[in-house]
C-alpha cells in the first residue's frame, strides 16, 4: 500500500478527521466532520437495525459532511445520477 500511495503518477485525495499514516501520503487531505457534527444513519453490526443520529455540535470550521463532499465531487466530475442528489430531511 505504501508503494502504491507513494507513486508519483498517482494523485491521492483523502477525507479524514485526523492525520493518519495513509493521509501522510495524500496530495490533498480534506477535513472531515466528526460523527458529532452531522446527522447520519448507522447500521448495526450483525443485525438488520438502522439508527438515526442527530448532530450534537455545530460543524467546526465550516467543514462539509462526507456526503456533501461526495455530492460536490460528483458535480465537478459531471456525474448526474440521482444517487448523488441531496436527500431531503423529514
């Protein structure tokens, strides 16, 4: 993995809450929101339950959520599948 990430012909972008060994190889590291900063759905391990969690603090330093980053990247790459659209909160 280290050899692949260190290649000069590979552009590596990452989204992470804290600097990790992998992110040290990235050309661009985008700041990620923690699970405290955005609402999300969480599946249970080994079960068929789905949980919804609300944000408990405001996002620090105007960081978009991971899904918002994916939506923006999809738009930049011209991807128009509805899966990349914004979900409407109830």
